[in-house]
C-alpha cells in the first residue's frame, strides 16, 4: 500500500526554490526537496542554474506525487559505482588513507570515463585544444546521455503547463549576457535545461534559436535576484539552496587553494547580493510609506503616481540553506558522484531543510518598513 502523502501546506506567499549549480553537490538539493515534499510544501516557482536547472526541471516536469521519485531516479542513474579492486587478502574496512585513495581513484575514473546517463568523453577533443571543432563540439565531454536521461524523466508538456513556474539561467557564449529562460514567457525544452548546465570547457555550448549558450554559473551561480527583481513582484518565501561556501579555513597548499578559489567563485557573492537586495526592498517600502503621507489630491496626480510605482508592499522571506563542508572535500568535490558522497550530501540537505521547516521562519513578525528578511538554517536566526 502506497504511503499517504502529507497534506499540502498553504504558506503566506508564493514558495520559490532557488538552486545553485555545483555538479555532484546538487545531491544536497535532492535532500532539501525530500524534506519539503515530506512536509507538504510544494514550490510555486523553481529557479536553477547548471545542476540546479536539472533538479528544477525534474520538479517542474513531474506531478507532485512523482517529483521526489524522479529526482531520486536521476541521482541513482548518475551515481558512479566505480570502486578500486583491492588485492586479495586486504581487509574490507579500509583505513582512512585507503578510503581517500579509493575516493580519489573514483574521481579520476569519472574524469577519464564520464558518468553513465550524464556525460561521456568527446573523442574529437583528442585532436588537441587548438583543433577547430566549433563551439558546439569543442569540449572534453559530450552530453547526449543527459539529453536521453532528461527525455525519460521529464514531461515537458507538464513542465510548460505553468505550475510550478520554471526558470533556468544560461550565458550567451559570444556576448557574455546572462539570460533567464522562463516557462511563464516561452515554451522550454530539453535544450534550455542542457544549456544551463553546459559548463565549458568540459561541456559544449548548446544552441537556443541558433545562438550558443553556456552554463549560467560562469556568470551568476545563485539566481536569487530573479525573484527579487520579478515583475510583477509577489510576496515570497524563498528557499535559497547554496552549495558553495565563500567562507572557509585558510588554505595551506595549492590543492586547498584551488578548492577555496572554486568556493569563492561559484558562491557568486551571494551574501552581498542579498544585502543589496535588502537595501533596495527597504527603499521600496520607504517610498510606499512616504506616498501614504501625501494629501490624497497629490497622490492622484500623474507625477506622484509615476513615483509611487517605485514603491512596493511585498514581503520577501529568504531561507538560506548552505551545504556544509564534508570530510574529504577538495577541489574535485563537484565530481564526487560516489555513492557515499551523494548519500552524505542528500542527508545534509534533508536535515538542514527539516530544521528550517520546523522553525517556520515565515511566521516570524516582520518590521513593516523591511521588505526582505533572511533566515539561516545553520545559524537558526533571522537578519
């Protein structure tokens, strides 16, 4: 007998899921959605970049009762089960150095052989980095396996039906302009999702309407501004799911420096962007309050109405879920598709989301002059 689904929770505002990019780190997002699904919280809008766009499409392209199972199926397919064949006689329980060696071996096997159902080596790249292959083929891997995987797991008719709304970010390969493809404004297909995850030079550009696009993460890996700049804006409860942490310990060697560089780069100045959006939203509320203090005759004039349009009364409650650093993490953590790595990140996402949901920060009182509050699941506090 199938388990009974939890009753749907109607929250005070549209529920928005914002997913960063980060390769294998995206298993953390699987855990976050698992917690939401078990708690009866379904998104009205899903926004993603790179692996976040893939997870977002799996949610938007399936009915609520199948969303988690399809996400789980995707991560089962891309989990790499390559293990180091140990010499006979060695113990099954490896010491720490043995586990580290086995993990490193699995990552290098992925680099050399790709991931079933996701990407595979591109033989054309063997001609060398200067060989003219064109932007759609110049890459170390090809992503046709991902096309087939998405086609089998995502119903694109349902994805384009409007609920939940889906937005994926990609960057134009020649102009460098960021573009968000939105199911509210156009029909999305598998190319839109794949373009958002086409990280160069590993993956080739994907063409949309004849134009080449790459992974949006190389421009903006945390697309939370899409919600806060939306027109028309709606009061929102935003689950911002972040896999890269800009803060970390002082690195001691070149290998650790490479990891810190990726953390800082792909965190995409999340905290500073949110702080700026808090200032902007506060100004919108200030404008609203100032307009209220004008005489009614003044408010009715065209000039004041035009100025008043810059005001706003929406409230934004951002719930920040940041993936923790795991033991053994290094600069290759985003290709750690090992069963242990995927399971650990899913568990971390599930536990963090459950803590946030239990705290119910969307019910906390908000100063009417403040338009945006931030709740950190790790810190257990609002700002």
